[in-house]
C-alpha cells in the first residue's frame, strides 16, 4: 500500500523503522517484517481483544486489510472470523510475498488475496465490496488522508465498518532513571526524532474522528488501549526494544550529545554487560487509539 505499517521506531504497528516511510528493497522489507512480527508477538493478546471489541452488526465475510505488512492483522482477523476472505493490500512486494507464504503454511491460502497498491495514487485497484476495512498504523502515512478516507467510504458495503488503529506514540521500554550513567536517555532519543517525523509523517498522532466524519462516516466508537507489559513476561520484548531503539538511533544520532550516543550504543551492543538484552527492568509501554466508523 503506501508508506504503510507502523513507525518501527516503533518499529509503530506496524514495521517501524526510524520512520516507516522506507524504500522497499528486499533488505529493508526483511527488517520491517521482523519488527512487525515482534510487534504482533508481544501484542497478540491486545490485538485479539481489540478485534473482539469491534461493534460489528454481523460477522464480516469480506475484509480488506490496508497496509497489511507481513500479515499480523490479516491472520488475527482470520482467527476471529474463520469463514472470512481477506484482501491484503500493501506497497511492499516483499511483505506481500511473505504474507502469501504464511497463508499457505496456515492453510488459509484460499482465503487471502494480496494486492500491491499505492493508496496515495489517484485510482485504487478493485478491492471488492468489503464488510470490514481494517487499517492498523497505516493511515498516518498517507500523503492525502482525506482522499484515502473517501476512497474507503466508497469501497465499503452499506453498513460496513472501517476500523482505524493508530499509535498514540512510540513505545517506551526503559525506566525513567535508566540507564544509570545517562538517566532519561530514551526520552531524549525520541525527542531528537520529533522534527524528523513531524516533517515526514505529519499525520502521526492525528485525531481521525473529524476526518472520518468529513469523509461521510459515522464514528460509532473510539477507544484508547494502554499497553504495559513487563519484559519478564516475554523474551521477545528485549528483541523488540533492541530493534526499536536501533531504528531510533538511525534518526536521532545527529541530534544526540556524544555522551548520550555512547550510552545508547552501549545499550545496543549485544556483547556489552549493559546491553538492553541483559536488563531485567524492561517494560513495553505504549498506547493505541481505535476508531470504529460506519458507512451509513
């Protein structure tokens, strides 16, 4: 789809990279897919509960997943709605290829159609007439969100539901006093990326309610989900923190002091006794906001 997925400094939602507005070479796709997979692994319970919460009138049979990445949302939706067919849309050929491979391995290849598309383009491909359109951590990457929202409104079946899931902010992993030699380092590193993201992803953190209403939708529900998971619950949180902060470093480095950069590099050095992967105080903290909007 377009520059979709999550901001992998978040990867979010996405495969986050220092900004999910990456090029789509194979190496980049692989790195984004890895981060999106970690995101899906550590937040699987939250994703399932979010889907169960949706104000659906009937079980959807035709679903479109916009900015699907390697398929976390696609497969979570199919677990909840096993009789549905999903059209998975993304700009990344690598992500779509991986999604198809996983669909076949899970025995749902016949229920998944992948469509390569840039959703900032003036004309969209034929995506059918879905009952449910799902867009997780993808809408804020649109150059023209109004165009995308109007296109979804035209696409949906009457009475269909459009679900927008967006990151309220990049995830945090370290206590405020960490690391011991440079307390508050994580917040300073994120602050150093603010101007970069404000320029390249201006709709990150937007209130999608008024934009959905302007596009003709009725916003039926809005919910903010707070995630707080101790690192001791999942070994994947350490890898998720490492990948996320590594991508933050790529953007923040020029704006960090030499002392902060050295401390960050020590956290990212997997051989260091002070590596993130050796810390026992990691906690995944993040928020996601969900809008459920209906086409009248």
